[in-house]
C-alpha cells in the first residue's frame, strides 16, 4: 500500500514537472515570435516577469528532483529494512522450523521410549499375573493337601478312640467276666461245702432262684423301658428311623457316670446326641432293691427315639 501511494505521488510530481517544462517552452517560444510594438516601459516589465517565472520553475524542478531523490533514498532504505526484516524473519522461521523438527524428533524418540516402556511394563504385568495365578494354584493345592491330611488325622484319631473305647469295653467285660467267674467259683465252692446240707433243697432253691432272676429281670426290663422313655424325652434330633445300642453305667440313686454308644446307628451326630441325652436324663429311674440295682448298674439297651 505504501508503494502505491509513492507511485501516485511520483506520477503527480512528473505531471507537474511536465507542465512546468511545457510552460517554459511556451515562454521561450514567445521570445522568438515577432513582438508587437509596445511602449518601452511595458516591454521591460514583461521580460522581467518571464525571467522570474523560469527561475522559480527551475528551483521548483530542482526541489522536486531533490524531493524525489530523498523519497527514492527513503524508499530504498525502507526496502532494505523490509529485506532485512524479511531475512531476519526467514532466519527466525528456519530456526523455529529447526527447533520444531528437533522437538518433533525428541517427541518421537520419547514416544518410542514410552511405547517400549509400556510394552516392558505390560510384559512384566503379564509375568506377575502368571506368577500370581501359579502362586494361588500352589496355595490351593497346599490347602487341599492340608485339609486331606487333617481329615486323615481326624479319621485316625476317631478310629483310635473307638479302638481304645472298644478295648476298654472288652477289658471291662473281661474284668466283669472274671469277677463273675470268681463269684461263681466262690459260689460253687460255697455250694459244694453246703452240698450235703442243701442237697434236698437244691431243686427248690434253683427253682426259686430262677423265679427270682426272672422277676428281677422283669423289673430290670421295666426300668430299662422307663430309662429309654426318659432319655427320649430329652433327646433332640430331627431324623427318624435311626437306632443305636447304648452302654450306661450308674451309681445308686440312678446318677449316670458313663454313657456311650457300643453299636452305632451309622450317624455320628445321632450317636453323640444319644449319649448327651442319657447324661441330661440323669438321674435315671432305678429300683430301690440293691440286689436288683446291682444287676442293672451296667446296662445295655437299644435306643430308638419314641
């Protein structure tokens, strides 16, 4: 836009210059034309006016040329400044492009590095997950092995306890049999000593003894029925149709000192509840006759809840 204005001004100045030159030419041409006869004073005045106009025109032309030169110099300086600024802008742009290229290269390298780090982290994560899965599987295997071992130990302990209880029962039975045998032997010896005196009474006594035993057994059976009923009252277990054989040991008055299953129902919980029910039902109903009680101090009976 500056250049257009300058061109317009220059054209205007050239136009003025051309008009001035034409005016000078016309003035000079008038000098060679035949001059009319005028009075002398008038002629002197005309010549002087023409001389003054030419000097002004030349001065104006010189001023215009100088002004034109100054404008050209200013325009050249302006053009050089513009060129310098353009060169500086170009260098700045090239520097910026170089910096941008280096920055893009650095960003690309950082991006590649991050991608490699991400891949490495993903690989490590996968390896860690695989190790975690393996660890959990190993823990589960160990837990399962420990559970089986505990179950086996529990089974062995239960088997051992049953064997010990059975052995104790057998031993108690053996001792009882020995005691009974001893008693029988003692009774036999006593009877043999009294055989002569009791020979005639033997048949009757044996009959009486059988009757007594029968009656006592009848009493014992009745009390066992009562015991079974009392145990059933405190027995708690929802399943029906199960039964087991119980061994119960009492002291005078019917207090229970021992209760255990000697023939299982096949259900350990049922068996245990039966033993607990016997202890809860204590004291159990027993006969007042010491002889009869002695026979039922240790009793065995089949227990089936009513």
